[in-house]
C-alpha cells in the first residue's frame, strides 16, 4: 500500500533537506519513494514555490498534473475567488479517494505559511523506525501534518515523533 504523508518544516529550506535525505535512504533500501514534491515559502513572498521531485526519483507515479492540481487547490485557488468554486469542489471530490479531503487541504493550508516548507511524499516499503532515526541523525525534524495511514499506523508514527521531541 502506498502512503501519502505531508511533513512541515520551520524553514523554507527544510523540505529540500529532507528530500535529499530520503533519496539517500532510498538508496539504502529503507524506503521506496514513489513520488514526492516540495513546497517552499520564503518570508515576504505572496505564494510558495513548488517543485516535483521526479527529476531525482525517476518517473513519478502521480505526475506533474497531480501535484499541480493539489498545490493549486491548497495554495492558489483561494486567491482566484468564487468563480471556480464549483469546479474546485468537483476536483476536491475526486481527490478524496486517495485521502485528500477538505480537512487535509485546510490543515496543510493553515500550517504551510510564509517562512516554512513542506515535503509531500508518496512512499511504500518504509522501515519507519530506521527512516526516522536516520533523519534524526541528520538533524532533520519535521511535523507530520497529514497522512493516509491507518489510525493505528499514524498513532505509532506520531508517538515516534513525540518521543524524539522529548529527547531534544
């Protein structure tokens, strides 16, 4: 099963650093990254900068159209106004099947703000504890915003992150 996770970082560069670290972990076969994209939002900018990572990972599973649609809905559609409201609703409805619903969009929109960044990862076959410890060793700490893991899997992941924050 593929897992979609969104990680927020407190700097505009954090997501790109995490992406590079995941690439190393993939070479070590600790995770299979099917597709990924980053959002970086420097202070003072009106909009975030987005980038699909398929140039690093090979052909992405979801493709640029998916990421463009998702980021458009999360970050840019609110700026366009009500003229596209019905179309946006239909698009959001189509994304619900893969765990992207109104709550997901609102959570990401509220947390990824100027001065932050986010890493969107579609992955499988992750050895979660080893991935987490490897990222921690590299000094990479992010906040899990959203995932389509089961409630039990998400609780384990959040517990690992919370344990890390208590150790710091």
